[in-house]
C-alpha cells in the first residue's frame, strides 16, 4: 500500500471506528493478529478486542471527538498525532464518571503488513488526562 493509501486508511479508521463508533470496521484497518503496545495498560490483541476497547472508552466518553492533527507514512509505518476531547461520564481507567470535560493528546505509530496494521505503539499523556478527570468536589 502506498504512503497516501496508508494515510487514507488510517484516517478512515479513526473516523469510522473512533468518531462514529462503528467498531465493526476495526478489521478494515487492523489485522486479526494486531497487537497494541500502549501506556494505558490495556491488553489489546486483534480487531475485535480493539473494538471492545473503543466501545468501553466511548461508553465512558459518549461525546468523544478524535481529531487527527498529523498523519505521516514512511515504509511500513504510519504515525498519527491526535487529540481526544469529550466529557468523562462513565468509568475510565478505574475512575468513576466525573462530568469533567477533557483534552488528551496522543501519538500512535502503526506497523503495516500488506494492507493492514499488525502492531501499534501509542503514547498518551496519562498523568495530564487523570488530572483532568479528577472530580473537583
């Protein structure tokens, strides 16, 4: 897949799966052998498990909007820098819903084999996110 093709595929993935919540489309971009290496201590293997993680996140943050700030492809890698914005209303990372609005920045790098992502490395500023989620009461 060309660099432009990979960039387009990852943009569709985030729009369809994350913003629209259509987790059935996770397998359009992620292989069944996909492995997520993440800083959130969430074990994710395969498109189905990834979809369940997205659903849980969207349950905690139903007004979630994911904005892709940058997408770069080179060789078998595509790097994405994004921002999540939403309201924390349900349990997230062990914290009950606080009603707090938040902005979380992240970077994810996917490794592509054939036409699908087989690995992803995501770095999130977890400390900043948890600080924003804390209930001020």
